[in-house]
């Protein structure tokens, strides 16, 4: 396959009221025929989001806003184009644009189209049917800023088990009270 796919760098800039530094990021392989809605789903999954029932919007370098119009109940901002119908072929080499997930917590990302196109088979070993990450870095914050299961934002952090991994079932040799020989 020729080098026809886009490589798009996505960096998480801020969210949940905090600016992130260093910024975690991912590189995505995406065909120009993929939609912005497909790209949004790929970003959300690659950044560890599980509650995907939030509005999202791309803002392109020319100011165009892209979002799935059916999610807005006829209240999308004026001039917004449909993310299901708008393809990534609209993007130019070197173009930078923004992606915001969850209009309340404002998880804002800077997206940059690489100067060179890629061959997905060379980068991934396959040609996927949707945009996918193929490189990444950084620690990802929890979507709701939870630090552990049951975190209510006020309680103290649970104590670490005194015997390391002794609280785990002995499925692996280094887990559990009795470590297997």
C-alpha cells in the first residue's frame, strides 16, 4: 500500500480544570476516508475514556467546528458541520486543530497532521478499518479524576497492603500470601 494515510499527533493539553505538563500524547494512523466521528472515538479510547456519552467537538484551523449533529438535539453551535459525514481528507499537511471531549470537563487536545503520510501496513502490520494509535507516551489522567475505585474526592487514599502483593490471589507466582516456588 502506498503512503496514503495521515499520521496525526494528538497531545492532551488540559482537562478537568488542570493544564497538563508534560503532555501525554498518541500518534494515530488514519485514512483520509475516515470521518471525524471515527477519529474522535479513536482518541477517546486511546486516552482511556470509558464514559463516551459526552459531547465532543473539533475546531479546525479555519474555525470550522465539527461534531456529530445528531447528538446536539438541534442545538449545535451555528455553522457546525456533521462529524459523521465530514472526512479527514479535509485536513492539510502540517495543519493544527483542536479536539475537546466532554464540554463540561473540557478535555482539550492539540492535533497536528504530520508532514509525511504513512503506510499503515508498515506502521501497524495491518490496514485497520478505523483510525488507531500506533505510538504514545505519558501518564493519562482519569476521566473523572478518580484515583482509586470508590474515590469520592474527599476520603483519604487507602493504605497500601503491608505485604506488597499479599492481598492478591496466588494466581501468579509473585502474588498472594504464599508465593509459589
